[in-house]
């Protein structure tokens, strides 16, 4: 009996020591961070600036002491290599490289693929840009969070802005990329629009392949149908190509274009877009943000980014900075909760479900389901002096709390409950 008690006592001591060791890890000199972004293919016009932003921001962070003295060491993975190769590289960086923090990914399809893998590998994965709402609504994750809004927030805000500018809209057509983002974002937009304006006629739903180079078929059909509004949630090179070909065929003179992701294309497209196109910023990310025009952090970064790349930052840049600031906030929160001791990855992942942080624009608040709450900015293109591309006027900023699906609900159904009065909600900020 004494022998059994002694064995139990020893086992208890060893368990306590093991737990204490896990809670009080030695602080590392560096934190390895894997970052997926498009470095090749048509989406690289979106992914390469994000990589430049990560390099610039991490350099500045490390120069200021890193995270509690630990420097961030990034490894970049090209999303342009395809899903199978990306998954292989993701696993290699984690399992062979000893990386415990990943920022992944841009593509909604890639986020859907990588999220369960990150959970199995017990690696903190911050989805820094993908929009699919399903990834966090269909499953609850411990290690996977998103540091920006999802497609629901973005599409609801876009519908609200459209109905504010065109309250008597009669018809609409959509041209979206044929993959998870294109299909899901249209479902959310359509359900929201019909909930608020059920008499709108949908005259065409077109889904050209991802990476398409010729939109002549879609443009010809749109010219024949003459919808009042044309929606496209395409992004990157696909959006650029579609916009240029539509402009060449005179389609912008025929219909009002709604481009929720076009903030990232404004500078690249130059004078292609006429005045009066509705443009979204996938968040409140805009270098001429009316609420932050005198903000030193934003203005300083815009200047530094232009010096590094020769271009103004686009929303993928803001999302990258936001994810890094979110990671810093997660570590700081976990260190505080751990009484100043270096936390485990599990502790940081737990902290990431409740922290608040600010990137370059408005504050993001993380929810218990891992979803970030992010305001949305939309405006209409307007050519003004001083820029060789359109800027935005008639800007509206939509607070995240009125346009984001509540925890535990599914977005495609929740948006059907929205009422027309939301268009004029007093919490929407107009500039």
C-alpha cells in the first residue's frame, strides 16, 4: 500500500513538472513564420506586394526588438504552384523546418485545404487574406483563426452601398471566377440583395475559369442582355483582364460596375476604369482613408512601401500587416496570461481567439470562433489631379458588428434575414 502511494506521488510530481515545463518554455531567439502568397501566375499582382509588405514590416518589427525580444524569421511559399504542391511545401516547412506559426493563405480554396492540416499539425495558422466564410462556420478550430473579415461582411457591405447609390435597381448580372470564392461570394451577395430588394431580376450568372485570359463570350452576352448592374468579385490579374476587355468593348458605358475587390487594381488599371464604378477595399484599407488621413503609422508605411516598391499599398498589403500585428498581439496576450513567461503555441492560439489589434487602419477584434471583425470601406471611382489612376469619392465605412454573421449561424441563411432599413443605419459613416 505504501509502495503504491509512493508510486502515485512520484507520478504526480512528474506530471506537475511536465506541465510546468510546458507552461514555462525557454524564450527562443527567433520565431519561424511560414507565409503563403502568390508569387507566380496572374494572382502574383496581388501576392507579390503582400510579400514586400511582410519583408518591410518584419524588418521594422525586428529592428524594434521583435516579439518580446524574439525576432521573426519568414519563409515564403508560392501559392501559384497549385494545391498539391502548396500542401506539400506547407507540410515541409512545418515538419522539417520546425515552423510553428503559419500565415496562410490568399486563396479561399487553399484556406479550405490547409485549415484542417494546420489543426492536425497543431500549428498556429492565421488566415491572412482568404474570404471564404465556410472555413470557420462549418468547423470550430483551435489553431486556425482569420485576422480579417470574411466574404459575408464584404458582400453585405457592398449590397448596402449599391442600394444606397442605386435604390431602384432593376437588373443585375455577375461574372465571377469559377472556384470557391467566386461561387460563395455570389451566393452571399445574391441572398443579401434579394432579401432587401426581392424584385431585382438576375439576368445572367457567369463563371469563367480561374486565370481566364479571354472574356469575349461573357462581354458579348452582357452587351446583349444590357443589365443595369454588373457585379464581379474577381481579383488580381483576372479582374484586370476582364476590366480592360470590358472597357475596350464599351461595357462601362452601358452598365454600372460593382467591383468589391477592385481597390487592389486601381493603380494597375490606370485610366481604364471610368468615374462612377463602385469599388470595395476588402476591409477599410485605403491609402487615402478619410478617418486616418493624419495618422503617422499609416502615412509613414505608405511612404516606405512606395519607396520600396514604387507603388501604393493595396488591400493585400494591409491584410499582411494586419496579420503580423495580430500575431504580435496574440503573443503579447499569451505572455501576459502566462505571467511573463514564454507561451506555448497552444497558449498563443487560445489568445488569438479574443485579442484586439490595429494594423494600419481600424481596430480588428477577434471572436471566440476565430473570426476577425473588420470594418468595410467602399466608394466610387473619380479621376482627380495628382494621381494617374482613379481615387475614391462618396466613401462609406461600414462597422463590422452590423454586417458580420453572428457566432454559430451560417452566412447564406443569416443574410436572408437582413432588412432594407440596414441601408440607412446610423452607424454607417459617410464621407
